[in-house]
C-alpha cells in the first residue's frame, strides 16, 4: 500500500488527482490522527506523510507544506517512542526535498529536534534520528552545490555545527546500527564547513573527534559502516578548507583508507576507499610526497591485482569488480 502511494503519476491529470487526494487526506484525516489519543494512530499518521513523493509535495501550495511540517515536528517529541521514531523518519524523507532543504528555519528546526532525539533512551528512536540527521547533512551538500547564495550560517551557526559534529561522532562510536549514519553525517557536515568554522577555536576542537571516528570506522566494523566511512572521507577531502596534510592524524587517516583498499575483500568498501584517496582538491592535502607516492603505488597495485583476487571473492561481489577497476583507472586522470 505504501509503495502504491509513492508511485509517480503517469500524466498531468494523474498528478492533479494525486495532489487533490493528498490534500484531502492531509486536511481531513492526517491532521486529526496526529492528535489521536492512541499512539499507534499517531505513528501511522507519520508513516503516511513519509510516503508523500517529492513531486507531490513540491506541487502543494506553501500553506499545505507548512501544515505537514507543523504536524510532524512536534511529534518528534511525542511521549511514545514509536511516534518519535516515525516522526523522525518522516522528517528524514522530507528534508531532502528542494523546497525544504533551502528553508533555513525548517532545516535548523530539524537539526535541533534530531540532536535531542539522538539522546533518546530508545535505540529505535536514536537510529531514526541519526538517519534523519545524516539526510539533513546530505541535503545541505546538495543545496550548497545548487545554490550560489548558500550560506551555512543561515542554517547552522558555528555552535549548532559543532553540536551536529559532536552528535554524529558520538553515533559513529556507538551501536553498530548508528555508525553508518554517524559517519555519513560527519562527511557531509564537514564538507560544507567554511574556513571560518574550521579555523575557529570551537571548530578546531571538533576536528580531532571527527577524524578519530572516521579512522575507526574506515578500518573496522560492519561493512556498511566501513563503506559509508570511506565515502564520508571523500566528502571531507572535497573541502579544500579542511586542515589535512600537516595534522598528526593525516597519516593514520590515509593509512586507514589504504588498509581498506588493499586488504578488505568487499569491493564496495574498496571502491569508496579508492574514490576517497583521489578526492583531495590539492596535493598538499596528502601531507608529504612520500604519502602521495605510496597512495599512487597502492592504487596501481590494486588495479593490477584485481583479477588475481577473484578466487577469494564471493559471487555476489563479482558485480562490483568492474566498478573498482574503473575507479582505480580513473584515479590517475589529471594526475
């Protein structure tokens, strides 16, 4: 049923019918059910809003969009954990929609709400909140890329940015179900950090915990956490303002990526590690010429040994072999 609700309309007539249907459902039913005395009904109301498609939501008038948000945000603090988790999930779906990710008030409200719920006693709520926080950080990367007037200070003040990094680093060092969301949030929120944040005293204090969490998850843990950490590492390195190269964690950071590239049997982890190693925007980010050459040689060896590793690779992993080969080959483009 949820999948059917989320299907894209095939024509303009269908689009209008879908919009009219959602308008009726939200104003006549969901608005009431979010106030229902039964927590299961309130949770289902959140679940319903989580399957509104981006196309439908963007076609709504601003008043109805604001209604959806005004119904959801308070439910993230509901007295029942199931409702809090459902509200966090729905907000995580909506936060990537263009009209919402460019709304400073909404994104700030979601960030604050998720920071609070990541302290929840319920692991279920914490997982959903960490997922939404990671989606929010990813959405801000998209907004920075698409909006030349993007100003992080309109959305995340330095104080709030530091709180987000602390919460994400905490998640990355917490339960396995939180780690992949934690590192994903770290990668994206660090990618959008301006020099004035990274160069400030509070910002500098955030960097070591960020890198500690990243190195730990790149080197070990579940495969999902590792490939997310490698991907996040690439995001961090795409920020030319990030102070890597001279700091003491530079070598451990690159060594962790090299370990994943050379030793991990999972192609997805290796693909993201290889991509991260080539994400630096300037050669100085590698620290020394020796580290740069070590990385180049490791990528060359990876490319040469891909076919020799096949006896130790599972059948399910085979589909990623060519992707790794392309990634390793592309690493040398422009170098």
